[in-house]
């Protein structure tokens, strides 16, 4: 619970320090990936803390499950959220080395896309507005980068059709280090062929580009956010205010994109 209190305090300071009007305030959500753990934060704690929106981090175990098993899990998730009067905003599709949509081995790439298709279609029970997808895993060798970009773009093109079926926007997350999507140029290349695909802007993943510059270049393609702080040396996922991010400037840059 202490973690949640620190988070909400940081967000309150963030909003009030830059003196924005009530009509411009972004709504606050959190991820189920942050629940549990050593501090045992629960959905009840989230509700008491004033958070109303949830991003549901889908378990990797469901990648190997049947559609019926996936739907059973999602019905339970929906029941728990409804009981707490929390609104589901987004679902994060599982990621990992074995679930890499940029895999150069075509047969394995197809299997991963099929598994993610099952996950996405089962998500109709939750009715997410956004689906978050990693464009790759890592490490990626520089000599393989171009081929992996092509494979990832192909996979995104296939998975967006499934997202459309459940009326969700597929959002490709920018990633750090050797991953695909490590700057605005790569993110735009990954999604530019598809008008119905957006970007998930994770502000603590940018290691090769200024945060403001990314927001300005990706612009209206930003459809959802992952907000945390870092040292610009590596991803840290710190509470806002613990790192070096210039929050006032970044917030204004995001508002200029039209994102709310």
C-alpha cells in the first residue's frame, strides 16, 4: 500500500506543479503487473487510492491455453474489476523470447501470431480499448535487424485485423536497448502502413532519443501511455520524480499531440 500512496502523491504533485486546467488532466490508471508482490497491493487498494482505470497484464501461461481456458480467466478478471467498479482500459499481450513476433524463423513466427490471435479474440469478454504489443524481444543482432523489422511489420499487419474484430486499437510499444522500436523512426516504420494501429509511448524506454522529440514525431499516433521515471541509462520503472524526466515539459508535449 505504501507503494500506491507514493505513486498517487507523485502524480498529485506532477499535476499541480505544472498548473494544468481540469479539462486537460489525463485520467490515471495502473497495471495489474504492479499488483501483488512483496507489498501485496490489491484491486481494493487501487480503488481506495482513487485509480479508476486498469491495464490487465495477460499471463504467459495463457499463450499455451485453449480459447475456453482463456475466456474463463478473462471472465473472472472482468468479475473482479466490476465488483470494484474499476474500468478496463487496456490489455498487455504476453511477451518473451518464445513469443517474439519478429522471429526470423517463419514457421515459429506464424505459431506466435496464432497464439496471440487466440488471446486477442478471447479478450472480447474484457472489451479493452487498447491492446499493447511488443514488436520484438532481445537481444537483436545488428545484422538481423532489417529482417526482423520486416517480420515484425508483417505480424503487426496480421494481428491488427484481430484487434479490429473486438473493436480495440492495437498499440505498438517503444522498447529499449537492442529491441525493435527503440526510437520514433523505428516505431513509425513499424506502424506507418496501418492507419488503424497506434503507439504505446513508454517514456522510460527511450534511451536513444529525447522524450519530447519522440512525442513530437510520433504525435497523433500515440494512443496510450506507460508512465514511470528513469535515469536515461536504462529502463528503471521508477515512480515519477525519482529520476531525471522533465515532467512538466513532457506533459505539455503529450497534450500537444491531442492525446487525452
